[in-house]
C-alpha cells in the first residue's frame, strides 16, 4: 500500500514539475514578439501577415503564438489560432471580467510602444476563460502591433522584470 501511494505521489509531482518546465517564460514571450516585429521590418507587411497567420509557421512555438493588429483600425490582420477574429471591429470585445482588451492592446502600442497586459481568454480547446498575460509591441513604422500571450504569467511581475 505504501509503495503504491509513494509511486502515485512521485508520478503526481513529476507531472507538476514537467508542466512547470513546459510553461512559457516572459522572456520567451517578448523574444517571439520581437522576432515577428523584426520579420515585418525585413520582409514587409504581406510576408508578415502570411507568416503570423500560419498556424504551422515560424511564429507558433508550442503554446505561444503571435497575433498582429492594425493601429488605425481596431482589427486583427493575422491570428494563427482564431482566424474568425480577422477584419472585424474588435473595439466592443470584452473578456469575462468586462475588460476591453483589444482596445488595451492598441493603447499600449500607441502610448508606450510596448508593454504587458492581463485579461481572460480560453485556452486552446477550452470554452472557459483563464487568466492570460500578453506582451504587445508596436511595429517600427507604427502601422501594426504584435502580441504574444501566455497562461501562468503575471503581467505586473513581467513588466517589473523588464525594467
């Protein structure tokens, strides 16, 4: 009995540790957003939209992916996981807590150039929303912003670490 209990406990701890090891870090989130911005700068708008929108493309890394939004229209131009969000006015879209998070994405890019925010969004394959933190980065020419988010990251801590 003791052996079975210890084996179960060891297995449970191993699963917990492995899930922590797989969780994205704030630096990985920032690095992926910066790489998308650099790609845009080097390859141009059409290439960036195609690459960001490709769920098998260079800007999907495990649980992380880039989305790309327009600065002048409140809409996404590329999203590899939720193409149904493209070319729609996202101004009124709220999370389950009432936050206008797409407005906040654009405001972070416009007002600060880059930064973190938190909101609630369903994990892939789930219907219930979970807390998520995203890093937003304005493109060099100011026409777009790139976002990358992860579950299990505290935006305030990530922002403080970046300073």
